[in-house]
C-alpha cells in the first residue's frame, strides 16, 4: 500500500507539471502547442486562444513570363490570434516552387512574409502551383497559390 501511495504521488507531481521550463535548444516550448480538440469535442476556450495565419492574398498571378525566368512574390500575413504563431513547414507542390518563411514564432499582432520563388525552367504554357503550410493554428493547414503563363 505504501508503494502505491508513493507511485501515485510521483504520477501526480508529473501530471501537475506547469511546463514553465525552457525548451531544449532547437525545440519549441510546449506552451506553443495547444490542441483544443478533446475526446469530448472542441475546447472553445483553448480554441479562442489559438494564433491565426491571416494572409493579405493567398493567390498571385505572375501573368506571362518567359521560360527559365525566376520570379518571386511576398505573401504578407499577420497573426491576429492571442498566442504566438509557429509555422512548422511550408512545401511547394514541385521543386520549381520554393517557399521561404519565418522559422521563429510570430507574436500576436505581428506580421511576416512568406516569399515564394517560382522557377519556370522546363515549363511551358499555363502553370498553377501551390504551397502547403503547416502551423499551430486551429486550421493547422493553409494553402497559397501561384499562377503563370510561360512563353517560349
């Protein structure tokens, strides 16, 4: 019985960890990851505290460009949420579309830019590409779109 009490106290101490410890080098603090989805449904209080990723535009049309031309567009965004925004990854739909994004958390009310570079080498005609973004927002997944018409 004494052993059970000691094990229970150790378990309680572990469960009551307030996660205020600093994250190890190269890892994000656990306070930035807050999943509002529970077995009982959505925790609306936790959901209301999530960051947002609000882009000014999610589609950019480069118009007509020439083959082998490399073009770029800055997609501006703001975190209008209540906690820091973390962009975990951003991936283009092919090797010709490369996103560059902030790797540090974006504080509430702050803005940032995701630069998307498109290389038209080996492309012809109408092109439509996407960038898939994984974040700690309530949506989790966000998309950006680019278009171009490649003239030879």
